[in-house]
C-alpha cells in the first residue's frame, strides 16, 4: 500500500513539476485576430440620371446706341447722346431648374451627355440722367435688359478618383434676350414747344455656346452632388427705330440699338442615378 502511494506521488510530480517550471504558455496571437475594415467599393458611374439645381448668374450686357439719319447734321449733339447712353447693363440673379443625362464609364474615364434648363431672375435697367447737347436741349436715355430662361446641352468628360469626379463640359446654350431702349428730350431751348421721342424693343431667343467644368461626388451608389461653373455666350440682339415728335422731319432721325449677352453661371446640383 505504501509502495502504491509512493508511485502515485512520484508520477504526479513528474507531470506537475515540468509544467510549473515551464511557466505560462506564450500567447501565439492566433487566439484573437484584428480584422482590418474593408473600404467601401467605388461606385459605377454608368447610367441615366436626373436631378435639380440652383445657382447664381452674373450677366455681362454691353449696350450700344448709334444715331443716324439727320443726326449726322448735329454731330456734337449726336456724340453727346451716344457717349452718355448707358452701355453697361450688367445684372445678376438666381436660377433654378432641372437636368437629365447619361454617363458611360470606361476604366476611370467617364463620358456623358447632359441637358439642363432653368428659369433666371436676371434683369436690370439704367438711366443716363440729363444729357445737355450743343443746341441747348436736354435728353434722357433709358436702357433695360432681362433674360428669363436658359437651356444648355452638351457632352461631359470626367476622370474618377473613386467617389470624386472632376469634369469638363461644353456645347450649345439657348436663352432669351429682352432689350428695350428709349430716349427723348426733357426740355428744349432751341425751339419753343419742341418735343422728340425715340423708343423700341426686341425680344428673341438666341442659340449660343457654353464651356465649363465642375466637381461631382457620389454620396451613395445612386445619390450624387456637384458644383459647376459655366461661361455662356448668347450673342446679341438689335433693332432700328425712327424718332417722332411735333416737327415734320422727325422720322429722318433714325437710331440703331444693340446689346450683347454673356453669362458667368455658378450652380449646385443633386442628382439620382438609376
């Protein structure tokens, strides 16, 4: 019995003592593994999209008045009126509208086609004040200009940085030009009771061109936001008039009126890609 007990103790010591001497088992690192987060996949930019936009427009409007006919017999008076007539009818205002387009992605390049249309609140008018001419008469010239809508259509070319895409664009621009100008004498010292008035207007839709660029960001696979700038040239509008008043030769005093429109357009848009 004593011998069995001794053998049992000896065997237990053989098992326990090496374990105590070896110390704790070293941590292998396999028990817990830190998993690195997987970055979100880059979106596919191909497909149709629609959206809405709002922006601010600054219009550069250059106006010109040329007096002809019998005005050439009074060069000093003609030159005074032409030089003092408002030439700068620049204006600014907001814009709101919608857009539709299609993109095709090839590797990191994106080729697209887009159409935009919006309503503008851009209009202004200027007055020359009293213009004294050599005859002693005083004239006043009033000029107004406004544009109410703008549509653009053209291709886009972009290069993606995963969710970011800078791009350039260019193409057609269509907008309305509403130009009005009138002038008249407000007092006369040359002829007692003399009155004179010349006025006219022209409204037309012009087809011009645009060029610009922007930066677009994909919030999700479907929702995108972007900022964009466009330079737009819509050409010019003009008309001819003949003055009238209380003297028989008034219609021979003719005038040519002309104005040109260029726009600087900054806008922000949100789009949904199907």
